[in-house]
């Protein structure tokens, strides 16, 4: 009886939670059987624009076509007999090879030896916004993610450099061996970067949780801070003078945040980072790089100093930073991010629809409200002031993450934030790779260009 109950429980678990993973696995040979009877369905954006479709020739030859070329390469992915599948082409493979055409039509097709038309996957993506994001990025390496603040719908996901999935098979060797540009990598979800000052959101939250009098915090910035053999300057050697926590955050003052880090309980700091899903699995369907927070009680003082300001060994993906910002904008609750709005048959009849769901609470509503105020100050009076005075309001955090190459010191430029402060609408994260130090605000400028295209 125990064995029977255990078996039944596993069958229910497998059917409810694991079946989709197995049916979409490239090792599942049943998929080939589906393809023998079904023409692979289309993928569209939320407005019906076709992002991927199968064109059937007069001789019955099927060719997968991507009308937007490289624009959706990483998020939609590709489907190739030789190379397999990536992105939504892989995640939604079962739906695309399932036909919910009218049953009479399916019977007629069977008698006539014709294939059924697969279902259509309607994504949450917006082709206009995706084009605006790609154009704003230009030739910069990096990524952009735009998400609805209160639903978790992902409206745009751009990764640069990219590739054209229409000729992926013929260019595979060149693309797969290009280690300098890594065009096959989805930097939005799979990129692993030093967060720079966007991590100060995590440090600020840890301090708020550990010191009830955080509103009374005061620090006199003199352009740098030294502890032991380690000296950390503020960006450009700026001297910020007397600051509280809000102005330290708005000015992105390295010295002040290092000072905060030196007074944090490291175990509590780690707990806060892990509450924000560092060292954890992330919700979502695309492959991603897990973010890393490695501080512990045995970490040297220099590593604590670096981590508090977003350098050191801490790494994060643009996707993860978007989720953290979305939780702040949404009162502390993270919504499940999703990319598929609905599945329809090829005539447009709805088969299933996804609805917004809460993933969980990452912080209290009071904590989120306080962080929103700090992020608003970044734009109203701090390092993101270029985004002020527009037809929409913005709150956010800028960041510059330094790293060294064999030939020079380089920086990644970050911005993560949200629009309409009183009733948050869009969450956006931008990262540009490998700028020189003078281009530290590039991500802010790109974010502004993208948001202008959306609102104006």
C-alpha cells in the first residue's frame, strides 16, 4: 500500500510539474513523431506580428523562417534539424508541434495524407519596443530587458552581439567559435557580470534591516575611504561631503557604502542577498546564469569593502537585476516573469492563457517603499538626473562595474529602474559592456532612448 501510494504521488508530481520538461527535451524522440503529422506552429508577438513561422514549399519542404532576422534571436531562439532548438522554440516545442485545429479538419487531413497545422504561441513580447531597444543599443555589447512592473510580462529582451537564426546552420562554426563576441550567448539571462553600484540596493536593504535607526545615518565623504591596506575612491575622486543614506545612494557614494559594509553583520548581509535570490534558482523558463554572493564571516576586510559597493566576487545577470527592481516597484512582491501570453490554434481560437502570478515576497512593503524613495532620488538629484524632466517619471539606480583586461581597465555601464513612480508601469535594465571610464552613463542614456520611444 505504501509503495502504491508513493507511485501514485510520483505520477501526479510528474504529470503536473515535470512532464513539460521531458516532452520538450531534445532527447525525447516522440517529438519527431509529432513533426511527422504536424507543421510546426508560429510564434508571434503580443500584437500578432509573426516572429517565427514554417513555410511549406510546393514540394512539401518545410523551412523555418524568422521575419525579423536577428532581432529576436536570443529570446525566440532557433529550431534546426541539425542543431536542435533554443529559446522559446525549445521551451514551447510541444505546443508548436500540437494541433488543436477543428477535429473535422484533422480527420480530413488524415484521410488526405496532409499534415495538421501546429498551434500558435502568442508571446508577451512587443516588436516595436524590441526594435527600439535594439536600435538604442547600437553596436554596444550588452543586454536590455523590459518588463511590466505589476504582471511580470516581459515585453523586450535584447542581447548584443546577435545572429540571424535564418542562416544559423550555415554559419554555425563561425558563430560557435567566436569567443571574442560570443554571439550565441543570451547576455540578458546568461550574462554574469560584476554589478557595480546597482548592487547598492542590496547593501542598503541589508543596512535597513540591521539598523532600525538607518534614517539617522550620517557620513562625511572625503573622496575615498581606507581600511587597513585597502583604499577605495569615489568615482572620479568626487568628494560628496556630509551625506545620509538617501544621498549616499543617490550620489552612488562608494566611500559611504564601504563604510556601511564595514559595519554590517556579514551573516545578515548574506541572508539579505539570498532573500533577493543570490545563490538561488530564479523563476522563468529560459536558461540563465545563477548570481553569486560569496561573502562569509571568514572573508577578508578588503573583500567586504569591495562587495558592499558592488565589486569583488559578486556576480549577477541583467535578468536577475530586473527581478529585484520589479520587486521594489511592486511593493516587495516579485511576480512570476513570463514570456507566453497564450496559445491558440492556427485560426486564433484560444487553447490556454497565462495569467500573472506572484512568485513570492522578497522584502516588506515598507522596505520596498523606502527603496523606491532612494531610487527616485537617483533621478531627481543624483547620478541618473539625465532621466528627469521627461513626460514620464523614472526611479532607478546607475552603476559602473570596473574590470581589467590584458591591455587596459574597462567598465560595464548599468542602469536598472522603473517608470511612473506612483503607479509603476515598466521595469527596465540595461547593461553595456567594455566601455572606457568616460562612458559610465551610457546605460542611462540608452534606457532614456528606449523609454522615450515607448511613451512618446
